[in-house]
C-alpha cells in the first residue's frame, strides 16, 4: 500500500515538473516575439507616447522576471505562466502599435 502511494506521488510530481517545464518553454518562445520595430520618432515626446514607451518596457521586463521566477521554482500565479506572459504580450503589442511600430 505504501509502495502504491509512493508511486502515485512520484507520477504526480513528475507530471507537475513536466507541466511547468512546458509552460516555461512556451513562455520563452513568446518572449522572443517581444520586439517592436519602426517606432515613429516624433520631435517632442508627448505624455501618451511616454506612457506607451513605458508600457513596452514594463511588459517585457515583467515577462522576463516571471519566466526567471518560474525557472527558480517560484510559482507566482494560479494560472499557467504562458497565459500570464501572453497577457503581457498583448499589452506590449498594443503599446507598440500605438507608437506606430510593428512586431
């Protein structure tokens, strides 16, 4: 009986590790897409442009930090990591497009 319990726990933990590893791989692939090009450079930086530029930087930095935390064994969210990074990517994408950039 103890053997079956031990075996069950082993399979469960192995599944969790592979699940987390898969989330990290998907998130790292998504991180590679955080690259905004051809941002329109205007003579003066308006407050709205500053906001979008900050959003670009913050969304990318948060995503990198989240992935690193998961690699270190810290699970910060109840939802899958790749979904969290996907939400940050959407913010990044919207900010990039608002600045006239392309991904």
